[in-house]
C-alpha cells in the first residue's frame, strides 16, 4: 500500500468549490430522465461518457446545462445532493460549501423554492452522516444583471438556507464588474460573496472580483501568477483560491497535471485548496483530485496537509469549528 495514498484517503478534507449540478452522474441522469419523461440526446451511460470530452469551458457548459434538464422536482434535487454527500463522506470530506445555479432551473420553469428546498433538506440530513455544509447561490454571468437581481430577490426569503452568493458560467466577456450592483445589494442583505475569476479570464477579472464584488474567496484564480502585484495582494490578504486540478486539465487550462501551477501558488505564499468542481464531468471527486495532483506535482504529506488547512481556514465555518478541524489536520499522521 502506498502510504501517501493512504494518507490522502484518511486526511480530513474541506471542499469549497463544488457545483451540485456538476455532480450529476450519468446513471442518475438517465434515471431522472426516465422518471420525469425528459428526452436526452444520449441513450446510455457510455454515450454520455463519450460526450465528456471538452475543448474549453463553453463545450462543457453546453452538456452541463442539458444534463441539468432532468432535474424537475424537489426529490430530484434531494437525490442529487445526497449522492454527492455520500461520495464526499467516503472521501473523508468533513465540511463542504456547495454551489447551486438557480437560473439554470428557474429559466426552465422550475420554481426557486423547489430547487433550494430539495438541496437544503439533503444538506440537513447530511449532518447525520458526519458532514457539515453551507449553500452558495451562483449567478450565471452570461445572463443579464436584471436576471441576477431577480434571482437575488427570490433568495431573500431563504437567508436561513443560503449563506453566500457567487458568480459562475462563461467567464470571458462577462467580467465581475457586470454584476457589481447585484453583489453590493447581496452584501447589504447579509450574504457573503465569492466569484469565479482567473480561470479563463485574465488577472483583471480577479482584481474586479476583489475590488468591486468584495469577495471572501476567489474560485479558481490560477491566472493570478501573471500579475506580480496581484500575487502580492493575495498573499498579504491571504485570499483563498479554490483550485480545481482535474477540472483545469479537462478544460485545457493546463495540458497535463505536471504543468499545473498549484505548487507555484503555495511557493508564492498563497492560500489555495484542492476541489472537485464538477466531478461527474471532470473525472473525479476529492480523493481522485488529491491523488492525481499528488502524483503529477510530487506533493509531500505536508503539502497535502497545507491544502486541507488552507481550505478549512477559508471556509465559512465558525472560528471554533475551524480550530477544531485544523487541529485534527495538524495532528493527523
């Protein structure tokens, strides 16, 4: 048994970048399509898996949005979320902060309440499985500011379920500044903020997310290394980057894992964690991301411990909960 592989499997982990719609596995997609009488292009698990070859972010999003069409009822969102939580628990994830994209569903006529209630009920039940969670609502950046405001208004009656808002979907051509007013309103309403930036978009997208959206974390952020002044700021403020290694390879951000810049981020003094992003589409949940990254970058146990500590410290857990899990990580052998 490879001891570092055993270390990875048992290391307490915190996932901060997970799109729940992106955890829709082919078997569940087909099951829900049949149950809800939804016509798919794909007739088998094999056909779906063959379609999971992406040239860029947009080619992934095309199939991602089609797959989400099978999600119709509260029980569908519950089942989807529980399936992810079971896999996370198996990977020894102790805390997860989950993104969901309400506009993907409300634009299809699925009520906002149906989406959030199904996910929330599963997260509540997940506590019995030993995993805590937070829910983050993302705005689709390829849609309009008005559409984002409408979604934010729908979320106001669910503040007890949603802790933060984020920004995802097609990055290039849709900078954070497009949603500055929406995020200002979200902050006024008491939501925390995060945003995808610096995956395909250049470092200016990260600057805007920090200065205009007042984010607590940057999702992805790997292109920050192109701007030394930005790196210095991220280091000084210890702004956490929720890095997604297998996703970056699948979407051609990097050609192969040995080219990934995660180690360079750490060497620059930045806070960065390993996450699975859209694991059903990108080839792996948390342990698979940890294993692939460790092998590709020759990470040490201390590197792996650091990524777990960085993630717990950057989470939206209480300070006492952070200390509890960080102590567990530090003492883990």
